[in-house]
């Protein structure tokens, strides 16, 4: 490693350490102001309007997106655009959340003065508790940043990281307060890999109908193997009275029987099957099935009807892996 390489790594580590301290320090200074901000947003019948210019504006956009995706109606407005017509997008039942490190950003401070005069609740996130912004705020969340990670204390680094973390803290606290659960989260994330993880169920992936290998308890091991071969499956569900699942027979079971010297393929499959096997239901989340397959180190699982106990499908590890659930 050259001296220049060492300097690069030292600089990078210094930035990460400085920003880590900023977030850690912020967590220690949360107080009643944070509680008031959360309650103000929770009681809002309109939307949270995030405001900020420059780097603070970029963080405000991200916070607005996080709030919206976690059950709190929100949007981002640029303070300059708001002063030139977009102010009409802010309703009387909204709450404004303004971000500025100095608290003296001209456009933001001027906008807050107008909103405060209209009686709109205002939350400010700043490092300057004596700023113009705080003068027009109902709640001020202070960042407590001593210096930026930039060696010249100029480039927004530690401050924007702290803003982002504080926004996440607000969003997650609101999630908890509102009881925003996994199902509601899934409804807001139908697309992409996250949507897949949250919305796919076993019913979407399982082999069913003719592709679902099933034999009765009276069938022989040879019968079971034929069904497994025809369906290209590595296991077969075994049913008893009323068609209920009573066992599961896999190619692994067969290998173990052969290793034990028991090679009679005409034995009833119920003598060698696994009784009371682990099962899932069609409504089970696919990601839960993937977890079970991984933890138990198995290749597939029988899928049973939750009411009747009858095998209605089979979920295979390969199908889960194809969906990125492995």
C-alpha cells in the first residue's frame, strides 16, 4: 500500500467515524421536543410537507418518501417554488417540517414566517436553536453537530447524515404509534423485489394439480417413486382417511433406507414415510417458507389446506430461489 492509498483510507475512515459520532450524539440528545414532533405529525389530518434547499432539500425529499411509505401522508416542496405559486399545495390541516443546518436559509425562513402566520404547525430541524427558522416553529429538533466531517467544516456531511437519521427516527416512531404493520406496508410496496418479498405467498409458487405428487398410505414405495418421477418432484405427500396428510416420503428417505439395507420397494410407503411432517398453508408468506426450508435444510415442503389438512401442493426450494427468496 502506498502512502497515498493509506491517506485515502485514513480520510474515509475519519469521515465515517465523524458521521457515526454525529448520529450517536443525536440519539443521546432526543428529548421532549422529539415527542412533541411525533405527536404533532400523528395528529395531523392532512399531510407532512417537507421543506429544504440544497443538500437539506435532498434529505427532505428522502424523509418525505420514507414517511409516505410507512403510513404518514407526506410530500416535498421546494421553498423557492412555494414562494412562487406552489404555496397553494399546502393545506390548513398540514404540518410543515423544515430542514436547514444554519436555520437561516433565506427562502425557508421566509416561507416558515408565512406558514406560521397562517397558523400552520411547523417543525424545524436545524443545528441553530436561535435561528430565524426556530422563531417561527412550534417544535425545534436540534442536531447538536460540532463540525462537519469535511476537513474545512464546509461540505454538508455530518449534518445531512444526522438529518437523515432523525427523519428515519420520526418515520419509525410514527409507524409504531400508528400500528402500521407488515400487511399495510406490503400494500404500499407492490412492485420490485421488496414487493415480491412482502406479497408473494406459497399459493403463488406451489406445485398443484397434476404437478403435486400424492399417494395413499396403501401405496408401495415403488408406486411413490413412480409418482415422484412423473411429477419431477423429490418427494411425495402421503394421505390417509379423508385424504388428510399423514406423512411425507422423500428421495432422501429412500437413500437412507437403502443404506440401511432395506431395499424392498414393495413395502407400503407408510412404513418408511416421515409422519407428522412440517407443512405450510397456501396463505403462508413465501419468505416464511423460504426461511423454514433454509433453517431445516430441506428441499421442499408439503402444502396443506388449513381447514381440511389435505395436501394441495408442494413448495420447492428451487422455486423459492428463482424468486430471490433463498
